[in-house]
């Protein structure tokens, strides 16, 4: 395998308009570049998915090979109703669930958000608890991509905790 990738996508209400368009464009462009040697999955998060699902809507809930068919399915999913913005920003619940779902040999987790969590746990709670969730990963890079919004400092701190990368988009 070349790489194992997870895309964690903010679909909260504040992502409407150009922000969700940026998330969709960035995610689908990256997926298009994957090869059949790669594996990936996507998860969208927002209050609209409900607490029973930990406010998370997984495409598959497991990593699958980046075949042309799976990339096509993912592109349709990312550009479709699964990422329609709604509700608050439950980053805590989705990040925790994503760290549980994805395997320890994950290579990159892309976290795309406008940054500021306001449901299921505050920024300070995430920063306190995230290192414990992240310890399972052997050599994974967290890439925090802040799409506008006021959460830049939170996203920078989260990336730094994981020894990852912060990108403003």
C-alpha cells in the first residue's frame, strides 16, 4: 500500500456557500490524485447527523482501495447531500470517533473545517483529550486545513499537538 488517508469534513451550518465549495473542491481534487495502491475514507460532521451517530456521517466507515469506482463514489458523496451544511460544529465527537474507526497505520488525516467547535466539546476539551486519541497512530500526519472562519488558532494548536501541518485555505 502506498498510503492510507482519512478526510474529516466539516458540514456544519457555518460551512455554507464558498466554504463548503472549497471543502468539496479540495477533497475531490486530492481523491482524484490517489492511485489504486492507496486506501481512503471520508466522514462529514455536523449536528444534523445526531448524537446517536456521534454527529458523524461516514462514507464507508473503513478504508477502501482508491479504485476508479470508489473514487467516483466518494466524489459523488462529497459533492452531494452528505456534506450539505447544517447545525453546529461537533468537532470533538467526530475527531474522537475518527481516531477510533481508522487503523493505527493511517498515514494522513485531513481535517477540513472553519475551525471553531461549538457542539459536543469545546476547543479546550479537544486540545486536552486529542493527544490520548492520537497515540494509537504509529506514523500519521494530521493536516488541519482552516477554511475561513475564526478557528485558526484552534486549528494551529491541534496540528501542533499532533506534530502535523496547519494550512489556511
